[in-house]
C-alpha cells in the first residue's frame, strides 16, 4: 500500500478541488499507474515563490507519505487538443521546486497526477 501525498499550486486552489487528481490516485491511472495499491496521505498547497514546498513535504513525510506527486496543471495547460505542456502550466519553476524538495527530504517525488499530456511519462525523483 503506497501512501501518496499531493502538492498543488495556489494559482489553481480556488478553481479545482483536485477531482481528477483524486480519481487517478484512487483508480491507479495516469500519474499513479505504477502503484499496485494506493492510499491518500494528504494534500498541501504550494505558495509562490515555492519556498514553503520543502516544509510542507517534511510534514507530509512525517504523516507517512512515501511519495509526493505534483499536479499536472503546474506544468501543462488544457488546450483544444487536450492537455499540452508546450507552453508550460501555472509554474515556471516546478522542476527546481521538486528538485529542492527531493534533495531536502529524500522522499520520492513525481511530476504529474491526472490528465497527463500526450506522450508525457512522469518524471520521477528517487
Ligand atoms: S492536475 Fe487537474 S485535477 Fe489536479 S489540481 Fe490540476 S487541474 Fe485539478
Ligand atoms: S511556486 Fe509554482 S507551484 Fe508554487 S504556487 Fe507558485 S506557481 Fe504554483
């Protein structure tokens, strides 16, 4: 049973209640396809410029999270042709934020949750 946390972006926090993120986590699809069993460990919200992400991740780890997924909308946008990462998403620094979280907490980090852009294989820090 993999305990999984999600970190979302404050720029989307009043528009999306993580509906597809949770569906995918529970149904083990899209960004969560690699797990046999999943259980949600918690959700936190990153706030610009992202300096809180490490502290939030330490708390998630202390609560039992074994992996943290960062929402797909941080690096891709919905377009006429589906979700696309060509022009990025809400966050210009998501890779660097994930990098820092991984270095500081040593918790496995994955970039992606729901509705992955076509051809995108989730980047993993582990
Ligand atoms: S990845 Fe999708 S479902 Fe998850 S918070 Fe972003 S817009 Fe909502
Ligand atoms: S730093 Fe990036 S992920 Fe964090 S709130 Fe700002 S735009 Fe969103």
